[in-house]
C-alpha cells in the first residue's frame, strides 16, 4: 500500500477535510523528528531522540504485527500522528482485562505557529472515527500520563470514561475507555466509512 493511499477521511463542518494515510518511516522521519522532539510533545517522551532514533522507532512500529502508525492530514497537509495497537499484545499486557474488539490508541498533533480553534478536538474526533470505521473495533483504550490534563479533557469530550490509574514502566497512566456508543453520543460523529484502517 502506498503512503499516498487515504485509509480514512472525514469532513469537519468548521475545519474542513481530514484524512489518514499510512506512515512511511523513511519518507516521514524528518517530519516526525520535528514533531516528537518539540517542547509541546513532552508527554510523547522522545524529546532527546535523534533523527536516526526516530526513524528506528517508526520502522519498528510499522514492522510490528500488532502496532500501526499513520500520518493524519488536514486539507492535504501532514498535521498529526496516529498510532493504534492491540492492547492484548503490547502497552497494556497484564495491566487490565482486555475485551474482544479493544484497540489501543495514541495521537500527537503537529506543532503550529498558527493554531486553529477546535483543531485538536477535530483531530481526536478524526482518529476515533477512523478506528471505529473498522467494524471489529468495539472499544478504544488509552493510557495517557496522569498529569496530561489537556488530553484528559479532550478524551472526555469524545466519550472516554476514566477507569483507574495504572503504573506502566515509563509513566503513571490513567486507563480510560470509550465504546462506539459513547463516542457517537459525545460527538454525533458517524462511525462507519467506506474505507477503514
């Protein structure tokens, strides 16, 4: 599959066209390095990563059978990073009891000198809609840092319900869940699409 292939797209009533495409570690490494080492990406925990380390990390992710990475586009331009993973296989193994249809998620909005009002919420709505476009996805699982209050508020806005704090090797995290129904109720966004990731 080419990195120009759009896997999912939606139109936000205010901010326009959003889409998701596969991440290409070699082609996207420079862009990713700028994003993940930016001061606003502190919770991504790659602040001191070299370009080579970023390339290696995203090669590892794209080659992993249970971890996937995508570039999100806004009006055709790269604007966010999205990852999905199988929580039965990584990140949360042994930390909770997974259910059929659980999908783990991370997202990172690219830094911008000209932020748009409501942009980050539109991004997380796009990410969630893309995950739920797969009929096999019944619930999205996240584990943001307990101190990442901005993301907790965003998660709540799209339907996530916090479960409990958990201790991961790299952080104290807030385990939270969002079912398809909770997402649809919170956002009014449809969870079906002709193309899914």
